[in-house]
């Protein structure tokens, strides 16, 4: 029987400038497992991480910034070779900064510098980055999350 490949990636809360991405293999119908490997690429397909997972279904990868990451697991069992790709745009650092920006915004009614507009624009870029990742658009996804992080970390930035 053929392997039914599936996996997911979750991002942890950043601590001391590092967030851990957890790759979890949820594949079914694996026969006699011969090998399980994982590679992680950035938005330009540069190799960032490679590991032999053995029989483990979980692997961890640390990041220091939000971005587009492509996880590709290769499963080899007695029935063949199967690849399981998962593309993700992480937003953990953004989410932490967003909460801080909202707390710092004392009164939205006296927003003389367009801070709320920048925060709203940051949110739009954040969600756009995740949508682009779902549709395998790595460069667009990366550019959008980079700009979202810029805006949320500089909410008083005036774009004329």
C-alpha cells in the first residue's frame, strides 16, 4: 500500500530572539520504514537544515526571524519513495510585536501620526504573506512578512 503523506509545522513563541518550528509527520500507511529525512529551505531555495529523522515523526528547527520556509520530508519504505512538502510563513515574531504595538497605542481616537493605519497595513501584509505561502509564492510571502515586521516594529513610521 502506498504511503499517504501528510505533515504540519507549528511555530513556538519566540524566547530570547529564537522561535522553534516543530515539524510533525502525520503520514499513514507507512510500510517497513527504511529512512525518513527532512530538509528545510528558505524562500530562495537555499538549504538551511537537513536531518535524518530515523523513526522519529518530529523534528525541530530554530529561526531568528519570521519568514517563508519550505519543509520537504522524504520517506522511503519497502513500497517506494514518497515526498511530503509543507510550505509555511511564520509570524511568531510579528505577533509578539503586534501585541506590544497595540498596548502602546493608548488612544485610537487621538492617533495623529497614522499609527493605527500602519498597524492595520502591517496586519494586511501579515495575512497576505500567509496566503502567498499557501499558494507556493515564496518571494512574495517573504517580502510581505518582512514589510509587516517593519511596520509593526515602527508603528510611528510615516509613509508619505
